[in-house]
């Protein structure tokens, strides 16, 4: 009979806490862990699945405290090498002039 092995990074785990709530944990880059809590196992399983999908797709995990401005700053730097320089300048100007002033303070989550 085989013993239980360790789960790999980004596989996550779900367990019930002593207070009755369910907790899901996923390891993200840099060795950090992201925790999700809920009243039902299905609720945290759904959130864990979404987080796994984001990580496997190369997307940053949504942080409840991240604003639209912070996300757009990261995004504009990420796409810089994937598009033409003139397109990147237009996108950068559009984000800086039109999006960040109006939507920048709104939390993503």
C-alpha cells in the first residue's frame, strides 16, 4: 500500500477548520500561500479552482486589495514585449489619461 505523497505547488488543498468553516490553500510564486475561507466546501472548492486556473494561465491572482490602477500598471508592462512600440505607447497613454483617473481607485475584486 502506497503512502500519501505531498501535493505539488499550485495544486492546493481543502480542509475543515476547528471553527466549522472550510479553508482552501494554494501556493503561489515566491513561496507565498493564498487562503480562501467559506461556509461550504463547494464554495471554497470553486474559489480554489478559479485560482488554479488563473495561475496555470499565467494570470496574476486577484488580490482583494488590488485596485484597477495597480492591475493596469502591471498589465501595461507585461504586454510591452508582445506588441509594437507605437501600439504600446497608445495603450499606455490611454490607460494613464483615461482609465486610471476614473477607475483607478476601484478594487478589482
